[in-house]
């Protein structure tokens, strides 16, 4: 069965797609064989943008800065939970979904 992996990566929507044999297909896009979902697309964009803001990225330095508070981390985690739920509702029996994200208590 085809697979979607949810994982954060700097500068790209957190979705990776693989075929039945485990070969990489694409990253950052919802597969064409799934129904169009503007809310899901917008939430993936929002998560990507918020994730990028957790880093300092300039001509001198690239480093992880992290969340500003526990509340910020919790709100971010809730968006991830929502997008995963939305993905599961969209994929039905077409894909397996793996989540590569730690919902730990990091600040």
C-alpha cells in the first residue's frame, strides 16, 4: 500500500509520499489521487511557516531557536493533531500514514 509520512522539515510542507514498493514519490504536496481540501492545504502551509519560525536563518547562522512558551508548543501540537486527523479522513484506504513527530514536552 502507498504511504504518506508526516514529518517536519525546514521550508517544505510536512508530507512525504511513497509508492507501494517504498519508493519516494514526492514531498510537500498532497497526492493527486486524494480529494482537494483547501483547509488541509492551508493548515499544512501554516504548520510549515510556523516551523520555519522556530529557526534562526540568516547569512551568518542557521540554528534552532524553539518555542517561546509551553502554550506555543501546545498550540502547534494541536495543529499537527488536526492535520493528521484531516489526512486520515482524506486517505481512507488509499494510503498508510506514518507520523514522525514527537509530541513531548519540549520548550
